[in-house]
C-alpha cells in the first residue's frame, strides 16, 4: 500500500522538538502501576489476549491514565489547550510469544491521517519495559521526512497484521534509540516518528498503553470514517 494522491506528506519540524520525542515522563507512581499490571495480567492471562482496543472506554484505570496531569500538561504544551483522545489500545507481550511490531508511524493508516502539529502519540509503561522484553526503539528526527509508504506485514499472527513502513524490516536500526521505561513512566512521540518493538524474550509480561491525542481539526479521514473522540479539555469539540 502506498500514499495516495490525496495523502499529505507533512514533512517538517515537530511540536516535540528536533528528536520528535520526549521520554521519562511520569503518568503514575511505580508501586500503583505495578499493582495495576498484576490485575491486568490476572484478567487476560487465560486467553493470552495481546491487544485490548479502546482501553480508555473499557476500564476506569485507563480512563484516568489518559488524563494523568504530567502527561496531559506535556500534550497541551505540544498541541494546544483543547485535547481529545482519538484512540487507545493496550498491548500485552506474553513471555515466549512471537510478537514483534514492525517499523511504523502512528499518524497514518488506510482510514485516516493525523496532522502532526495537532496530534501526538503516547506510550505508557504499565510494566517495566526493557530492551529484552520489548520496549520501543525510535529513530530520532525521523518525523522530518513526513509520512512514508506503508503496507501490511506478512504474518499469520493471531493479533492481526500490523502496518509497517515499506522496505523497513523489523530489526534494530543503526540510528535507533531504545526507550526503556519503568512502570509508571511514559514517552510522547511525534505521530510521524518511526518506531518499533521486539518480542518479549523474558519470563515476565510486558504491558504498554498506546494513546493518540488530537487537537480540533487534526484528523483527515477517508471513506467516510469518523472516529469518535473522547474530549479531555477545551470547549471546541
Ligand atoms: O507496544 C508496542 O510494543 C508497540 C506499539 C506500537 O508502537 C503501536 O502499535 O503503534
């Protein structure tokens, strides 16, 4: 799949500065987050659920997480005072399962494109995330080239086929930077920033909450797709 004629490339600077990301933010305390992780593991262990969509609509803890003060403050600083959640999902990497996420950009898919000046992605560590259990790897400054061509990965994975940037295989990149985080920490990414994660090779579980935040007017949708937004602040919704 490639960008069609109507697709905007959006090459240029980032509201998150030269690197296109910020890391080490706090969304909750370490001890509370560890307790939450234990509950999530107990809830999904039997089915080995890997992706839980719309986590903020399903569980109270995630509805709180998307509005955690430090995170929301940083998001507002980047995209303005009016902020809504466009999408969340919980990603659980169980021990021993093949679950790599290929190089991709969060702000573009077949149904919509996000304006990078009016949107930002967040990744919240619910367990510790390390280089061996599947923390994110990002390519600093990669947002500046704008949206790249993408396609569905070739995979029979139960979780479905992820969208990956064409020609970028799921392997560490020589310009890649790992973003290990402790449970309760988070990072923010430009929605064009190239990032990926490996499978979890440890005996423990790795859990992350993915969030896309938008400001009014951020979404260009195709095929009549109209995402339902979850406003957090401001009155323009
Ligand atoms: O949780 C992960 O390992 C990566 C998730 C991610 O980047 C995504 O699916 O957009």
